[in-house]
C-alpha cells in the first residue's frame, strides 16, 4: 500500500526530485513503474539505483530507455550506465539530496571521491538523455 501512495504522490509532482520511472520488463514486456529520485549534476540529469541492481536496473539496461513521469507528464529518455569515475560525483550529489536512502550507502555525504567510486558497483548510475524519437 505504501508504494501505491508514494507512486501517486510522485506522479503528481508532490515529492521533490522524485519521478515515477517506467521500464519495459525485459522478459515479460510489461510496463513496470517505480518511484525514483533524479539528480542534476554538471548540467545533466542522472538516475541512481539506491537499492542496488534491482529489476528496474536490469530492465533499463536491456531496453536502453526509460520513461519519467512527474506532474502527470511523461518524458522518455535513453540511458547510459556510467563507469565508477563518472558515477562518483553523481553519487555524492544523490546522497546529499535523497536522505531517505542514505543508509543504503557506505559513503557519507562528505566522503572522498574514491569512496564514492567504490559505491558505483553497488549503486548503478545512468545518464539520462531526452529520447528525440518519442517527441519529448
């Protein structure tokens, strides 16, 4: 029930930095939805997996694209999973804004770049690029 309520709040744009992520199931082809936090860093938008390699991560990897809904408007993006050296500053920013998931990270918000690089294997990071083929 909690996820249903949170998804509704996120879809409506009430929760800061949060979106409803939609992915297509890599085996079933069915649409899956999960609330996520999107961060902006260095003029780009990023998606972080705070709980590790969960089904939405596998679906995003397989499809190479996702949808993000906020205020009842969906935009589509291509995704690129980034290496640890590129993920580290994004993870630092994420830990600073997504306090609800902070306990899932070993590195604190003031940790070194190296500590955040070590987190990248446990918390995949994807760069989001607007998908021009969908008319965003």
